[in-house]
C-alpha cells in the first residue's frame, strides 16, 4: 500500500494499462485526479510535483485555459473533417506555423497522431523516397541499441530496448542496429555531453560493410535517448553520424518526439546540436500533451522527390483518419502561441546550468553510480540489486510519489525532465525529495 492510499470503490479490472505491471499497480494504485501548473493532485488531495512533464509532453505546464478554450471553440465550429482529398484551413495554418519554427530546410509537414505513428510514417517516407529516386535496393532500416521509437511494428523493429523487442517474435525484415553510446566506465557523472565516444558513430561503417550501402535506406536515432534513461550523445557523435550518412547516401532521421519543442533549451535538438537530419519525428509537446498529435518534418529534397508522376496520382499511399484533426490543430496552434508568448522554446537554456548543478549534488549518495544531464533532461542511475534489476528503481519511484514527486522510472534509473515553466524552487524541491528517497531505498 502507498502511504496515502484511501479506500474507494473505483473498479480497476476493465482497464488493461499500457507499459504497466498491472497486477502490481492494481494492488496499490497511484491515482492522479487533476493537474495545474507544475503539479498533479492525487485522488486523496495530495500535491505531487510533475518531474517528467507527464510523459515528456506537458512542456507548458498543466491546465492551460488558452488551449482548452481553443479546443472548445474548434469542437463547436468544426469537430472533424477528412484530410483525404479534402482539407480544412486550420491544418494548413498549423503546418505553416510549424514550418516557421522548424530547423532550416525541414519545412514540409506530414501530420500523424502520436510518436509511434510519426516514426512509422518517416520510415515509410524514406522507403518511398529511395524508390522514387531510382534506388529501389535501398530497403534496409538501421536503428540503434537502447533506442525507443514507439510501438508500431516499424518503430519496434528499429528500436533497441530489449524487453520491447523480446516480447514480440515478429519484426520487420531487413533491420539492423548500430551500438549504443552509453559508456559508464569512461563517462560516469558527465556534465552535459560526455567527452568520450564520438567514434562510436563509426559502427555505421560496420553495417555498410556488412550489408552494402546500396541496401540501406535510412538510419533513425534519438538525438538524446529518453525512455532508456536519458543518454546524452558524446561530443561530436551526431556530427559524425551525419557525415557518414552523407558519405553513403543514407537518409538520417532524428526521433525528436521527446526532445522537440524546447526540451533542450532550443526549439529542437537539431538546433542544439547543429546537425540537420533529412527528417524529424515529433509528437508529445506539439499540443502540450492535450490532444494526441504528431508530425514528421521533412526536407524539401524528400518532399519534392516524391512529387512525381501524373498530377492526379497520389504521391504517397499513406495517412491516418485523424491526420491533421481540426481539434488537434487548434490545440497545437494555441500551444505554439503559449510557447512564443512565454519564450518557452528557449527558456530551458536559462535553467540548464542550475538544473545540472542541482542533479549532480546527488553524487555520493548510496548506490548512485551515474548522473546524466543535457538541457532540461536528466537521470540518476542506481546500482541494481543482485538478481533483481529494476527493483531498486521501482521502490525509489514509489517512495518519491508518496512524498510528492512523480518521475519516469527506467529500470534502475530515475528519468527527470520537468515542464519548461519550472522554477529554481521546483528544482530544489525535486532534488531534495529524490535525494532523501535514495537514502531510504539504499
């Protein structure tokens, strides 16, 4: 039981929860009832600071009336309109607004409904582009170990988180993976980007030698892997990966579902690292987590490369019923207004140093084996218990929830990345709760 569990009559049997140990959770539920600003409120009335921006998506904080009003107005004006051979103005308005803040050259927008859909869309566009460019042998897709790219069969296949793959026997054929970048021996307790490991990008050369560059369509990586416990890339790594893709004619896709919309103190990680991919997948912060939506940002080279054949022919046989849903577009436009008016796409840069120093104060606590940070992302890694990986991390998460802090657990790592409205006092509170909990679960 949690410390603050209260009796209630809520029935939990019918809801099969995603990415959850259902039996464990339902024996002692942790329930949020409402949210405002930086905090959730539990069903028993406790305030819990949101240390992970929901699921990396509530970038502007909770309870934004401006977004709610835009959604209500749109529902009453145009609740749904198809995007298949039909259109509605708000979709084009939203695409133009996104193109205006996009990294230079990535100003062609394909709308989806989630990060998983964005990834599968980008992979399909890559294959379609290579075929249209007269390179139909380029069908192989390359992911990275410890990568997370959603739960579609495409994203699962290029993903490299072990449990997400082992649970399902069937994957896309023609997929391979380069090695991950996490090097605890050389880079433990690095502040910002690790100094060692740029050469790990050269693992792509191994796959080129193994399969042949003429068979590889695209490489997809997260600029900063988040779901696996926040792994900032080594200095120069992404630049090297871009060079290798250019050398071998391979498309580079950045999965910015987590890092997009201000998470690193720049509009996108692409801006932060100064490396421009051929495509960029987004979701989460695009609507502040209020209405499901995603978008793939494509280069003009890719977009224009598919605008071939008869004008009355579909260029891409792909899309979703809810692509560019008018209500999601309304939420997205209101979200962009908030980001602009409050400077949230770059605000993280002014908080990053304080965030970094606060997290690294936890060095030296029992079983803390690593602390990682970049922008407003961070993770504290605990040593696993013998024969019980993840157990210490789970106990840490529950203990923190009971005392007023929510964060995402990834194995034995606490992944923390608050809304972009975070103040120094919030950071102090989060680190204090986390530090005390680490001592208790040691």
